[in-house]
């Protein structure tokens, strides 16, 4: 019964935003952008929770391969929809180029710099264990994440994301999806509202879950664009940098449900499942999301164009400004590589979590320029330095990680050996890769 209460609460959260979209769209966007941000932000969060629970429950009926492909896209729909809305408009209004890239960068940094450490800290607080272990099969995600992180270093060097990057990033995601579909994946135990839905009779569950997925997808599609627009107008009206709002506040809303779900798993002692899902989320967003933005940008522009990381543009107030996101992109790539190194040995300690969290929070405290140099570059150097140190220390982990990308048998053998050493007869739960 408690699960249904949360489902109803999430549904109610979506109603003001949906009503506002049909009744007072222009008024909220232009005259009351702060109120609009709250209404549409709550709608996105409520719909994202419904979507997350629906996706979890759908695993009772959906084949594994489909769960890894179609449902993976549904689970990250909130973040994709916001960034796609901004990127599409950037095709005709160049001021939105910076907004779209800022949202992409903020979402990816938040997953690694905030959500990953949060799992470790909660596990320490609840169970007094300062370390979270990942399953042997999770080497697949680590390998693809490391490749995507290393390749992404090309982006700040070039200064744009073009068709070649689309091919590489989307291709990487396709290979990743094919590879994990071959894995022996044991779905996690459903918790909270997802468990409530999963306990329904089969036919009834399918109908209700389908309706939840359709409704939440509709709300996210309907409200993500006005949410982003109202954030921009809020920044302009109250004198707060609208890029800052899109980089940090919008991702907080779109990523909140999956973070909460992973926290719930951690609170129940399944920290490895929670962290594993967040690792998969990072792989998804740092391959498919990055790779599809130039396509959406080109659709908006109605011609094939690269998405620039720095440009001279006319902003929303009519002023000519120069934006430069090469430094922030470099930091995000460096953070991705360091994160891959920290989880390379399938263990994340409190020390590793504090490093990621400290560097993430520290970016808010450091001034934009240090001795006339963009502070992003020394921050990136710190990330790279730590990544190289860990890579040298954990060099033995590279071979099994690379082999796991192509050999299912190797992973199965590792998992069987792990079970034998721990005296287990049945395989432990591993999170279905849905984020």
C-alpha cells in the first residue's frame, strides 16, 4: 500500500506542470519564470520517478536484450529530453549552443562527482563498511567508460563535436549494448513502488506499467523544454548566470530519480548494485548522449553542422559574447578517466570517493582564473595526475578489463572463481543495466 502512495504522490507532482503547459505557457515562461521553473521542474522529477519505477517493474516481462537497449533509453529520457530540447533550438539560436553543452557537462560531472561518492558514504554510514565492491562482470562497463573517456580528450583539442565523434560514440554505445546483452545478468530485487508494481498479476501489471511509461514519457516530452526555457529566463530576471542554472540545477532534477533508486539499493545493503547502475548510467550518457547531440543540432539547423565548444555568439539579450567550454569539457573528460581508474580494480574505497567528491565540490570554490589562467586547466591536470598514478599502481587490471570486452567466457570464469572463493552456490545479484 505504501508503494501506491508514492506512485500517487509522483503523479500529483506532474499535474501543475502539465496544466501550466496548456493554460499559462507564455505567462509562466516570460512573466513568472521562477514559478514556471518550479512547476515544470517538479513535473519532470515526478515523471522521472514514475518512469524509473515503471522501467524497474517492466523487467519482470521484458526480455534481457530488450531491457538493455530500449529500456536503457527510457530510463535516461529526462536528461536526454532537456539536452535535446536545448540542442535542437541551438540550431537556429546560437545562444543555446552554450546552454546545451553546459547541461551535458553538468549532468556527467554530477553522476561521478556527487552520486558515486554518495553511495560510498551512505554505505559507510549505514553498515560501517568503507568500501564498495563491484561484480566481476562490471569490467565491461569500466572498459567502455575508459575508452569513451580517452576518446573524449579529442573534443577539447578539436574544439567541436562532429560527425566522426557521432560515429565513434554511438558505435561505442551499440557495441556496449550488444556486449552486455550476452552477459549472464541477474536482475535486482525490486524495491519500493517498483516492487508494488512487480507484485501485480501479470496482465494487470503489463497494462499499468505500459500506462505509467506512456504517461511519464508524455510529461517529460511536454515539460522538459519549458523547464529549460524558464530556467534561462529565471537567470536573466534575477541576475543569476543562466548557464550555471542549466549546468547544475537542471541535471539535479533530471538525475534525481536514478540517484534516489541507487541510494535505496545502498540503504538495503546492495551498494554494489547501486554503484553499478550509476556506472552504467555514466557509460550511457558519455557515449550515446554525447554522440547524438551533433545530430540533434544539425536537425535544428537543417544542415549538417558540428557543435562548437567555443564560439562568438549573440546571447538572449542581443549582446555579442564569446563562450568557451573547452576547459569544462577537458575537466569532464579528465574526471571520466580518473573515475575509470578508481573503479578499475572493482573496489571503491572511502578515499576514492572523497577524491571524486572533493574535486567536484572544489570546482565551486576555485575562482574562474588563477594568475590569468583558466582554472579548468589546473583542475584537469590534477585529475590527470591522479589517474596516471592509479593506472601505474593498478596496471595489472588492464588486461582482464580489455579481455572482458570481447570474452563472455572470461567473465563467467572470473565470476565462478569469485563464487567458489566465497563459498557461494548461487550467483549474487547484479544490477540490470538500464540507466
